[in-house]
C-alpha cells in the first residue's frame, strides 16, 4: 500500500494559482513550506539564494496539493521537481540551477532583471 496525500485543491484551482502567480510576480518560488518554515532543504536553499538579491519573492507552498502542483508546474517548465523558480514569467530552475548560477556569478543579474 502506498501513501496518497490528501489534496485540498482541485487541479483547475492549482492550474490557475500557478498561472496567475507566474504572470503577476517578478520572482515566484514554488516551494515545500513557506518563507518562515521551509519544509525541505532544497526549498530552503532556493529561498536563501534568491533572498540575497530580492526581498519581493512571491512564495507558494505546494504541500497541500503536491500532486496537482507537480502537474501544473510541469506544464510550464517540463520539470516535476520542487522547488521551481520563475523570473519575469520564465522558468529558471530549482535550487541546483540557482546554486550553479550563483557559483558562476550570474544569479544576481538573473533575478535583478525582473
């Protein structure tokens, strides 16, 4: 028997949340948990990396409807993994990509263009 988390939102609702969040915010981070209490190390790392350069990051906690958020985000990015970062409506990547951009000295310009 496999664990199936309860979903609190319908797929259509999640699709709308994802589309609106990406369209209406310069920097959007879909993460497990929230700004005050990230629920996974990757989400925390993404938040820390972005927070060095931006204080206006819109975060969305995906945990209540994780399967639906994975589906909706996959439609926008082609990736199912969480966290996912979008800048000016464009998919940038997860915490690994943000870390690579930071290592190359490119993260600040990538997130400040928004």
